[in-house]
C-alpha cells in the first residue's frame, strides 16, 4: 500500500497505521467470514496522507481515488480502510 500511495500521490506526509488488533472479536458483516475476527493478520488500516494531488478535490473524490488505487488490496483481504486525506494547505488533527 505504501509504495502505491507514494507513487500515485507523491505525498508530503504519509502514515499507514495497522489497526487490525483493535477489531478482535468483531464480526465481518457482508463477507463469507461468519465468525468473529480473531485479531490476527492485517485487515484494518488507517491511511493519513497529505498530498498536493488532493488540492481542489472534494472529500468524496479523495476517498474514491485512494479506494480505487488500493482496490486489489481491498479484494485480497483488507477489510477496512479509514482514509484521512488532506491537501498541504489544510490543517490536520494529526
């Protein structure tokens, strides 16, 4: 994910946080995985990214761009992706 995000958006800042352990015991609705998630593996991530590529884009357009870029990862087992995109002139909480 990191390489793809760097190549596509040339970010000024990029942080990818693996939050999988926070979801142990949660059920994955809408998947063929009917049991509770046991907290193993890498399935839940938070992406914090600041890039000039996001300037002038709506929040929805930013999310779509990241989701489209990472579509393979989402199909291959990433269950949740929290995206916090910003342009360089925008304030972030992180």
